[in-house]
C-alpha cells in the first residue's frame, strides 16, 4: 500500500482548518451606531468563539476572537456581511496562534 499523494494535501488542509487560532479584525465602513458590536457578540456566542468586540475612535470596529480556524473563517465572513443597516467597506484581518486568554465573548465599550 502506497501513500496517496493526492489525498495528502486535502488531509493537511483539513487539519489546518481544525487547528485553534486567533483572529484580529478591523471592520471599516458604516459600522458604528448600527448594532455591529451586538451583532458580532451574538454571532460569536452562537459559534462558540471567545474574545471581544469594541468600537474604535476612528469609526471602525475591532474584533479579537479565538477558536477553531474554520469557525473563525465563518465569523470573518459574517463580519464582512454585518447587521442590517451596516455598510462594510472592508475587513482587515490578522491571524495568530491561539492563546486561550479569553473566556466567553464580550462587548467592550472603549477602544483606541
């Protein structure tokens, strides 16, 4: 029995998707005053993601989240959609290692 090299990349991709990671996202557009933080909190809690969301003084929204990478990718997709009334121009994302520093997901009320 030989190694099926065609299956190996797919297996590696599945393993990468199931690994835990952190995601820092900056959501830019009409994202304050439209319930974006509470939308994000609801979605993140439904997905079982931990972290926080907060408004920033420049008008953007910052999201810091940790969980399974594939779940965070789904959260990222949701951030690009936003709640009704929001107009997301773009989402800047930074990926990093899972730290385990969060328990639950929270709305923070002040940010830089």
